[in-house]
C-alpha cells in the first residue's frame, strides 16, 4: 500500500461560518467597497478561506485573479535586515514589488485582450500565422522580382511560346498583387508600432548634425508612476472581477498599498465614466499587524478577520489529526505531542513536519529497510521538528557544527564543574575525619577541662551551691559549669567559703577564658571532637558523594545541562541567529527532555554496518544515551570491538552497560577499573541474574568479587525481595558453603548476624540449592557454619532427608520456636501424638515426658515467645491441664500482656482466684469469664478489691442464675462480712435478680437508709426486710424525703403497722394511693374513716364496695356530675348509692343542669321522694328516648299522659290546643315538634301563661 502524504497548498473544503460567507458577499456586491482586507496571522487559513469560497459559495460566478508575492527571509535575520535596509535606501524595493505585480498580471491575461499594452510576454506564434506571413512576403518579393525582370521574362516566354499575348494583363495583375501585398505589410508595421512600440529610437545623421529621439527614456519615478497608463490599461482589461494579492505584507512596506488603492480608484472611475456597472475589487491577504489601528481602517473599505485554524493551544489536535490520516496515530503515547505542539502555531508547518516525519520514519525504520535500527518515534519526530524550525542549524549539525553540536561537545565541561564541586566536598570531609581521628581528647568536657582557668587569688569555685569535691568526677563538675543556668561563684579562701563572705559571681567566659590567639585552634579542636563521634556519618557522606559522582559520570546531557548553560552558548556571536529566534526556548525543551540526545546521529543518517552488526550498534546506542534499555541477555557479536574501541571506562557507570556477554568478557579481562562498577547495590539484581546463568566456577568468581570489592553488598543481597525467583539462594549457598574463611574474614558481626537471619528464613531454598550443587564433603562445613552463626531455622521439618542433622538442630536449638517447627519436632520425637492435642494441649504435652526435656528447657528459656506461638496457633482454644495454666499465669518471667493473651484462650469457668497470685490476671480471669461462677470467687475477688468494681459487676450480671452460698460468706471475717454487706446494699449496678438473691440469702438488717440508690433497689431492700423488720415511722419519714417512689411499697409491706400509726404518719396523698392498691376492704374502710376530708372516686381504680363506702361516707360533691353521667359504669352496689345521692341532690342537679344517665333518670323519675315537678323537669331535660311511644309510656309516671294525649288528638283534628307555658312542657313540645306531630308552638298571644300549638293546616 502506497504512503499517504498531505499537501501544503491551500485547501478548498475548509469549514467556513455563514457570517464569513455573508461578509465576502457583501464586499463583492457593495459598489463602494473596492479594497478588502482578509486579515489573519501567517498560517491562519486566509488562502484556504478564499479557495473554499471560490469553489463552494461563489454563487454569482465572480472571477478571481491571484497575484502571489512570496518573500522569505533567511535564518540570519540581522544580515537579511541589513539587505532590506540597503534596498530601501536605493528606492528599489517598491519598484521591484511593482514590477512583480505587473509581471504576474501580464502573464495571467490573454494577450489578445490587451493589444495596446507596452508590456509584452513571449508567446508561441501560431503555425497558420507563420505560413500566412511567409506566403505574403514571398508573393511580395516574387512580384518585385518579376516586375524588375519583366522584359527579360517576356522575351524568354515569347521565345518559348510565340502565341502567348497576355503579357500586359499579367503585368497588371502582378502590379495589383504587389500593391495589395504592400498595403498589408504597411498596415501590420503600423499596428506593431502602435501596439508594440517597434521603433523606440529615431536617429538622424548628417554631415554636420547628428542626434536621436528616445520614445521611452530612463526615469527615477516608480514603476507604476512611469507606466501608469499601461498599468491602468492592464488592470482595466484583466478580464476578472476580483484581484487577490497574497503575501504582499511579507515585504514589510506600506507604500505599495497606497499605490494599489490609487490604481483601483482610477480603474473603477474610468469604468464608471464609461457607464460600466462591474467594479474591480482588490482583496489583500495580510497579517493583522500590518498597519496600526487607524491606518488599517482608513485604507481598507472592509476588513474580514480570519480566526486561526491552529494556534499553539490546539496544534496538538491538528498533529493528532494529520498523523492519524498518515497512519501514524499510534506512534506516540502520553503527553509528548501536547508538550512539543506549544511551540508550533502554523498549519503548513504542522503539515510539513508530519510529512517529513513519515519520510524519515519509512527511510530509517521501515519494514523494507535493511540494517534498520530501533529508533524512538518521539526522538525522530523531535528531530524533524527541530529541522523545520531551525533548518540552518540542522544543516550544520549534519556537518558536525552548529549550535546543537556545540552543546554536546560541551558535555564533558558540564560534568567537570559538578565533579570538581563534589571532589572539594569529599576532600573537606576527609580532612574532617583525619583531624577527628588525630584528636587525642574524646569529648567536649575534656577540652573545656584543659582550658579551665581558676580566677587569680580565688582558687575555690562553687557551681549551683556545690564544690568540685561534691561531684562524682571532674568531668561532672565541668558539665555543671557549662550549663546555661549555672550559677558560678569564686572564693578567696576556706574561711570566706564557710561564712559566705567575699564571693564573686563568675561566668563561663571568665573561667573558660580563651586568648584570641588560641581561639581558632580551640574552635577547630571543638569541631574535631564533635566530628569524632560522627566519623561513620562522615564516611557515609563520602560514600553518598562517591555515588553521586558515579551518577554524574553516567548522566546524559539532558541531566547535566541547565538553562543558563544553553543561554551562555547561544550568546556567542556565531549562534546569534539561534538566540534571536522566537522559538529558541524549544531547543531547551528538546535537550532537557532527552528528545535530542547523544544518539542524534542515528536520527539524521542511514546506518551502514561495517565492523559491527545492527545488534551491536543498538547496544552502543543504548549505552550512549538511548532510553530504550536493552535486556541483559541481549546478544553481542563483536564484543572485542565494543570493549576496546566503542565504549569508555566511564560508560561502565551507566546502567545501560549491563549485559551478560559483556560482563563475561570484562571478568575474563580482569580490568579492575571496569569490574568495580558492577559490584554496587543498584546492580545487585543483575549480579544475581548473571549468577543463576553461570557455571559453578564463574559463580565462585562472582562471590569472591562481591566479598573483595564490596562486602557491604551482602547486606543488600540478604534483604533483597527478589531472591526467590532470581537465584539469590544459590548465590548465598555458594557464599556460605564454599569459602567460609573468606566469608568470616570479610563480613562484619552485623553482616554475619544478617546472614544468620537470612539462612533461618530461607533454609529450605538454601538446602535445595545445596542438594543440587553441594558435594558430600561440604556437609560437615554446613553443620559447622550453622553452629558458628547460631542459626535459628525458621522452617525445619525434621524429615528423614536431613538424617543426623535433625538431632544436631534439635540438641543445639538451631531451630526457631514457631508452630510449624514445634509440631514437626513433637511428631519427630513421638509419632503417636495427635495433632489436635499438639495444637490445643501443647504445654501439657511438653511437660508430660522426659523425651521432650530439650524442648521444655528451650521453651522455658523463651517462654514468652512460646506462649505467643501457641496462642496464635490455637484458634482461641487452649485445653491445657489446669495446673499448667496456673503455672503459666503465676510465672514471674512472663509479662502480664502475654498471660492475658494466653488466658483469653483457656476454657471458661475453670479457675479459682485463690490460686492466682497476680491481681491483674485475677481481674482478667473474672473479666474474661475464666473464673468459676461461685460465691467463693465472688467473695475472694471482692475482698481483694474491697468493692464491687465494674469487672465483678459484669461477671455477676453476665450469669443467668446466682446461687449464693451463705456458708462461704460466714467463713469471712466479721469485718469483711460487714464490708461485703454494706457495699452490696449500696451497689446500684448489680442486676436486681442477683441483688435480691444475695441480700435475701444474707438476711442482714441495714440500720440506716442508703443514699443514692435506684428505686428498684429500695423495693428489693423493702421486700427482703433489709431496711426494716417492721413498720417504723422514722423509716417512712426517710423514704418520704429520699425515695418518695418507694413509700407506697413500704406502707403496703407493713400496712397493719401503718394503720396502727396512722395518726403519727397521716398523709392524704399516700392514703388515696394505698386505697387504689389491692388491699383488704376492712383495712380500706379504716383508712377511709381516718381520712379527714371527702374522697373523690373519679378516675380511681377502687373496688365497688370501696366506692360505695366512700360515696356514703366521704362523698365529694364534685363527683356528682360524673356519677350521674357514668352511672351505668358502676356496679349494682355503687348504683344504689348513686340513686340515693341523686335524690339527695335533686335541687343541685336541676340548678346546675347536670346530665343524667338514662337508667339513672328512669329510676329517679319514679322516685316518689322527689317532688313531681322536679321529676318532670329532670326528665324533660334528659329525655332518654328517640321514640314517641316510649315517651308517652314515661309520661304515665309523670302524670302527663292524659294531657299530652289530648293535645295530640286536637292537633290531629287540626285544632290549635294550648298548654301551660312551663319549662318541662317546652322541652317535651320541642321533642314532639322535631318528630313532626305539629307545625310549631309559641307563647299564646292572648295569655302568656300558655303555649299555643299549631297544626299543619291551621297556623
């Protein structure tokens, strides 16, 4: 499939907004708009805008003529500007531009359309014209020749043909032809003179006069001014509606615009004068900043701005779009395009970069390219960008010169500066170490002691009220003197010391006075002493600086160079063309991000193999700067060439140098300078990997190099997490078992300890490697090494494959105490053991037989660690015998924390607190429910803590049922019994059921009412008789004051005593509440009788008998409405009393209009003890029926039946009877009227003592 590319010419299918189309249409149609600017920056799409309009939107078919005036500057802007300035001074620049315009215009107009112009272009003549003019000229010459020799021809013809007589006619015809031919020639010559100016100079020469006339003379006037008529003629006859001027602004001159506007005005004026309606429109494709604001709006009649299709902010999207069209959309990952695109804002440049990238990529890395290299797409693209932005420097780079080349040549100088600084730091630190090691004093106190100066004639010093003899040593005395808050005094003699007189205040400066001449030496020694304790830290600083030097040696230019470095080199005279480029910062970006690096030659030239093949070349590229690091097993062919000629010693500090083939060659060469860089910490993985692929002899060589060149590497080797899969175990095995003397000689105690730990953790892998590669004789060395290093093997399965090694490991405790090892060992020592017993009864088993004695001793030496192990493996369940549990819980060498963890796992309810001698563990036994739930443990715990604490309370409350052993309680001392009883009584937190059991079992009496108890606890104390054996007024009084909610409970408990003492403790509220309790009626009668006031039965839950008794004896008048209304809710015994109360209170009932329940009403209505009128009125107010028949039945009892029966009869006969105007009659008449017996009634108008009743027919 052929490669696709993108053209750089304007496109004719751009996306154009309708507003832009309307703007162009407006500029074309408006007769006053003659000069239009299409404005926008370079590359904004002005040309594409015009081309797209012409193709898609030119509805009026206007014709366009393009004049392109491209002008490009060289990269050396200074020289180019000088040339422009010189041209401008000579006045040639505008003339050249005008000539270019005329020239392009001339060659785009048909010559036949402009015959009068003096500007001619060369054209191919037509064949017909050539033959025609040849024929005319030939006839002309032939006619002259014939006429010139006519006589001779006549004579000759007459001799040949005597009969021919037409000579005079022939001569006439020839003369006519000659005249016609001459006229044609004269006409054509005159036309050429008029149209083409065939003759420009006419010369006259004579004897005494000589001169010439020039038709067109030289002039310094501008080209347009000199040939204005011809220029106007050309523009007027251009045969197009619109002339588009492109790139005219690149000449950076504004004068040409004025002249073009003048020409446009003249041309359109001439057309108007001729009456032509078609205008000539000039369109200028110019950049926005060509004019200042006022000038651009004054010159142009209309301006159409073009919004750029691409800027630095969106060029990334354009790159992606074009690259996708070219099939390269997957070449770049991450933000590469985003970063590099900010330097590019020209669509043509973007397109060309993509085109060139495709060409370079296909030529350097295409599938059909022989010996192609693996190049980075990002770096290749960056090189193409650099080539397009800085073409001159790119060209020089190919010739090993230029700015980029200079940067890479300065790489070593950049390194030297940094290395020099580091070397100076190392030298300073080494000098500090040397000075510190040569200092004889060990600390600051010794130094200050050597300069302590006793004040003259005042030999006795006292600091903070202590003399020197009172300190443990002189150095302690010096230390006290040096404290910031030290109060120092000096004395002349002992007598002054004794009486405190004549003391002088001293300071550190007066007693540690240092002469100026010795101050520098003192400060130096003080620093040396401080450094003496930091020698290891200083050495670490040197190692860190040495590593930093190695890092710098292998760093690429990108990591070394700074912005200042780039600016300094760019400031050199030869690189000013780079410095002045507006996109100069892009070079900094490309270099510092390694998009242009040491491998740049591979991105600008083909690779031709000679002494190296392609694989070797790619390896050299990777070493010298290519980011694509090759695998360690990358095969090299000509290693000798690479080693001797292609890489330097400093290249061995780069990680890219790591290669198995090359390392093998370096080992064989034995070059120490090149060997040492391999044995550093960050190359450990490589060494391990190489080790695993090497022969046994080569493995031993690598191990010996590690121990000789960098023994500290063992520490990193042992801590590496990648050993398991990379051969680290084999390397360690080789290190351990092949040369122990070398190992012990080179390794420090700390490293040996680390090696021991590593062997412990990785024993199975090391043993496997040993079995694969070890020899039989090495078995003895293995045992010696394990014993010497005191190895504690993490996982040792005590299997048969170890043979005698099992007993060696067991007898010397070379195994680590852990669940697996203990289990394997116990099964090894006694195969009959059950694994569940080992898991849950481990300590019991170890103590059960002498064959486990070594293990038991080992366990007792490490009991805490052992307990952690069995707790962890137990799954929270331990079933050791109780005696061993007590042994662990009481062991002095086991921390409480571990004991608690162990205790958590043992069974519940198995421990006696009396057998645990640790208070904390006893607490935990109770808290964790491991103690037996019995009275003895409760009492033991209480006596230990002398209170019901939260732990004991939770322990008791967590149990469903408590059986309190009173005998165990009686075994306590009297003091403890009293304390337990008192604390129990006062404990609110004990659950009520257990609280009741304990106090009921004790049967003790509390002689005072406890404070701050919950009411439910007071209830229990009352029930159990703890606070009172019988009723006591004082107790009741205390309850009333402190626990009012418990008063009723106490009274009910001792009701008889309360009744007997009612006069001493009378309280109406209490009596009323007691009456509501279920107490015997007889006792209730006594309480009612003792009550000094009436008693309401409203809303009371009293018995019927009691209600009746209260109504009879303590009736509350306020209850009357209630009992009348709720009569039916009472029992018969109470109803009888209520009827009695109704009869007794009939006046009050009527006066207060009380409602009366139906059944009670009927009873009262028939009660003859009530006045008839009162009964009638009571009934009428509370008519209990909704039925007239029932009403008339009741009227019998009220002696009203006859009277109302008569009234009804008269109404039916349509009469209007009357009846006494009484209240009860009104209520009855209202009822009957509602039932529809008559129409209405009212007070009789003739006698107001009567009501007149009106039937439906007569009103």
